[in-house]
C-alpha cells in the first residue's frame, strides 16, 4: 500500500471530508511518533503496540569470500512491539 492509498483509507475509515485533512492527520501522527522516538521515549497504544528505541552495540564482521573485515558503529534504532489486539486481528 502506498502513502496515497493509505491516506485514502484513513479518509474513509476516519470520516475525513477531504484527502488533505486525512493526510494532515497521518503526518501529525508520524511526526509525533518521530519526535517521541528522537527523545528516546516510548509510545504505547493499548491493543495496537509500542513504539520505542533500542541501543544497538558496535558490530564487527567478515565479508564472505574475502579476508576483509568491517565494523558497524553503535547506533540507536527504532523498534515496534505488536499489541495483542492487533496480533489477533491479523492472525484471524
């Protein structure tokens, strides 16, 4: 599903009068989640899931077929843990 198709779905399900209003709602939601994750705060939506961040340690590895090695720097990554209600809806 593309963003445009998702905005149309939000307009239909949310009862928005225009696509612009639905797109504004989608943008507000994604911007709010992003802002919270940048602050390393988690966002829990009961039944849907939890958005959070996780610190990933530095990693070294070997390039297959060669003797070259690489190092991937430590970083913070976003994480999503699915909620029971969403999990059950998708499964069934």
